[in-house]
C-alpha cells in the first residue's frame, strides 16, 4: 500500500484544503503538513521580515535545496507506522520549487536549473515513494499564473512573478512527463468535485478512504 500521498501545486491551488479533507476522510491518513514543521531550527533562523530576500537573493542554491529535502526526509520519518502520510507539497513540488528558485537566483533556464538542482540530490525520484497529485488552475502556463495571481490578493514583485513563471512551467513539464499520478486542472475547481476525483484516484490505486464526511454540495469552489 502507498505510504505517502502528496498534494502539489502553486499557491492557492487547494493543496492544504484537500489534505485536511483527506485526513478527515479516513483515520488511516495522517496529515504531516509542510516540511518546515519537521525541521524548525534552520527555518526559524531564516524566517521573519527578511525571508523573501534570503530566499531569492542571499541563500545559496545548495543551502536552500539541502534544507528543503532534509526537512522532507524528517517529515517522512515522522509518519506513524501503519498510517498513510499526507504531504502538503511532496517531493516533486519541492523539486519544482528548488528549480524555479535557482532559475531566478542564478539567471538560468529552467532546464539548466533542473540539471543543477538534481546534481545536489541523491535520487531523481521520490524516496520514499509517494502518490503525487497535482492541482493547477490551468494547463496553460500564462493562464495558470494569471489565475494564481488573482487569487493571491497581493501584488507580486518582478522577482516573484519570474519565480512563478518558472514554477508553473516546471510543474506543467513534469505533468507532461507523467510524474504525477493524477493531474486536476481547470480555471474553477469545485472543492468537493476535486476531492471526489482525488478519492477515486486513490481508490483505483488501492489507497483506502472508506468514510466520507464531506457531502458534495453544488456551487462550492476552492
């Protein structure tokens, strides 16, 4: 049986909502949350008012990539035996994040940034394995960015917009390569319809979600 299920996608794509709904669906799931919760010391050191500057300017690609994946490993180890761990941003999402950040920070193409980041990792696929689901506003990169930007409710700097462009394109490239077990995309995604599709995909792969505490209601959107 799959040991981990990850919800992936850009900001405001519904990842955290779907993780919470899955955790409520079956006691066999355990919501492990984002990576920084499991390795708080380095993240506390860089968080605060200057976090954005550290992320995009002063941090080294080696440092940031190392922190992301060391924290990911710590999160995996925190999953209780016999439970299916729910990951808010899994291995592929962390990889896309590291690649997009590297591309912006070092003025590289996404392809060259991907080569650089993968050279820092021990593997080119999730370890431990996971069932990755991708949530996207749209399968068109610029349309997806426009929707995400509108949902964010705050202005984006040129640096952050550049990062988002790389991030969306890397995720779409991964989707075309078939690395995600399920891709759910559309300009407006109903929360319950999205949840039903995720549950169906999990059931098809033998990951049990025997109870449903979220009845489908027309008209709800994420």
